[in-house]
């Protein structure tokens, strides 16, 4: 699509230069002539548009226009355009965010500071929670869809994976696309199970794991990654990086549980648990305190029974 430079979209957006391209779309820097501002326009690949259908794609993208959150890249406009060969392809516009994706940051640093990782996670979790409350599940949370720009954190591409999911796998054959990204997909997503907000929580936990350790919870090729997340637990984070707080490790591993019911009830609870300090050394946990309380009560009852028995035997 390099030949699209200087093309006018919807009568007001002038495509200036290509910013990047991925499996779904090509991203262009554009000038909004009506408001004299720079924006980013994503133009869906023609083969993807044919597989999904422009109407379905636009419908799913427009549903996300109602999402208003400081960490969600706002949908500014959307529509359909004709490529030079006459193919109708969907496009959508969002603010131009001058920064890097989290993927680019990880490529440079490999492991982020614990504070930076938690700050990014809190922003992403807050954005996801806002979407989940409106019944929208992202389905493709990964470092490429998290932008770090203007001292903010932004989640992009809500609705795209849903459009793919509604298309059906048979229509995606030949496009080279999958619904979601295997390294970050929840077990229920890889097995075509029922998807809800807890699937996004699993994907976010995978991103947190990678930010802190520089590794994925399950390594290997696509088939090996999928198989391992069903057969074994994720490797403890502290075995890779000993400075990670125990409370952070526990929260991430819980969010990575293969059964959705064993994860946190929502992404906000997950983010809160990451910040919740572990009990100091020598101070038992709540569960341990409850167990100790029951033991003390049982011991008291047993002592009472013994004393009563002794009184009945020798008290007269």
C-alpha cells in the first residue's frame, strides 16, 4: 500500500507516510485538513477485508467508539475506501500517539523496572475494566497493542479480534491470520472455549510476566506453548528474577491459572493484588491465622474434655 501516499480519505484525511504494518492493517500518519491535526489511520489489508467483510468489521469497530477512557485510544472516525485496484477496504482513525509500543520498549530493555511494569499494568487494567463493564472483551492483549506515548499508556485495537472471531476460522484460511496471538492467548481461547473478561486478564498477566522477567510463561513454538499451558504451571517469576516481590509473583501466577474460575474476579482485583504487600517475615497470612485460630479452639475444647474427665474420675 505504499502507493497510497497523498491519497485523500473521506474527503478530509491526507495520507502522508506509512508508520508501520502488521498482519491486520497498515498504519499511516495522516493530516486532518478540517481540524488541522495529525492523526493515525489504520487501513485493513485487502485479503483481511475480504475474509471478514467490510460491514462486519466496521460494525465491530464502531461499537468501540463508545469507550471513553484515558488509556483507550479513542476512535475518531471510520469508513470504507477503494484501493487503486478497486478493492473496498475498511479504515479507522485514531489520535496520532508519538511514542513506542511496549513491544519496542521490551526489545530495548528486555526487563522493565518493577515500578514501571506495575504502572503500565494498572493503566492497561483500568482500560480493560472500562471495556469489560460495557461487554467488550479485547481478545488480543499483547505488547504490540499497548502504546507508551506522551507519558501515558494506551490500549489500541479494541474490536478487531472480535470481528475475526465472528468471521469463523474457515473464512480466515489463506490470510495467515489467527484470532489472537498464541503467546498471549488464554487456554480457553486456544481451545475455542467460551471467552469472557477473564481471558483478557490471563493475557495481561502474560504481558506482566514478560515485562518483569524478559521471558514468556511458556516457551517453545506455537504448538508447544499451547500444550504446556494445559499441562503445567507457569515457572515462578522469582526463579528468573529474585527481586520480584512475593506478592507480585503470587498475583501473576493466579491470573495465569488455566481455569478461569481460579483467576481474579476481574482485572481490577488483579491490579490491586500486584500492589498488595505480602505479610512481613514472621507474620502469618490470613489463612494461616484462621488455621491457628481453629487449632487453638480445638485445643481448648480438648483440654476442657480432659479436665472434665479427670474431675469425674478423681473429683469425688
